[in-house]
């Protein structure tokens, strides 16, 4: 998982010796950053969707962000909330799967029915981001 997180953190940097200038649409930039992260993770560890890795949390987040980027009326908070919901759904959706890559794959068939720590971590991070950007309400 550490190498996957390193790839995730490196995603905004130069990829394959080229740098693309950020667009005016920050939501689009976030979608591109997530896709670059996923490509780096796949290249580094050979993971694919369905292997019960953080890719299975990042893919629905990226799809959600990319879809929201098409709507100029989407707020950052709405994007983050939807992404957090998608990541949280991925936690339970992947529970029955058998891990084929990553640290949890060492447990083999015993990984079926358990939560993947990487997917849980991504969901937790996304929930924290959504909560952080939520407006403060006074009671």
C-alpha cells in the first residue's frame, strides 16, 4: 500500500517527461490527477480494477469527478461529497472479493469477506475532505 500511496501523491507532478498546464476547470484537473494516479499504481504494481486494491476506490471517484467536471454549476463541495459517497460504497462493494494484488493478497481466499485497508483509507480520506469543505452551520 505504501507504494500505491506514493504513486497517488506523485500524481500532480510531471508524468512521462511531460507537463500539462492546469486548466481553468479545477474539477477536471482533479479527474486527470486521479487517472494519472491510477496509471502510476497500475504501472508500478500491476494491479487492475477488481483486484481489491485502492484502484477500486479511485476509479469510481475519478468517474464521478469527470462527470461533474462537465457541469460548470457543480461546486467543489458537491464533487467531494459525491466522490466520498462513491468511495464509501466501494468499501462494501469490494468486501466479498478475493484480493489478487497488494498486501491483502497474501491472505489469499481469507481476504474474501474482509475490508481492504487501502479502499477504506481512500474512503476515509474522501469523507474527511468532504467534511472539511462543508460549510459551518451555527446551532
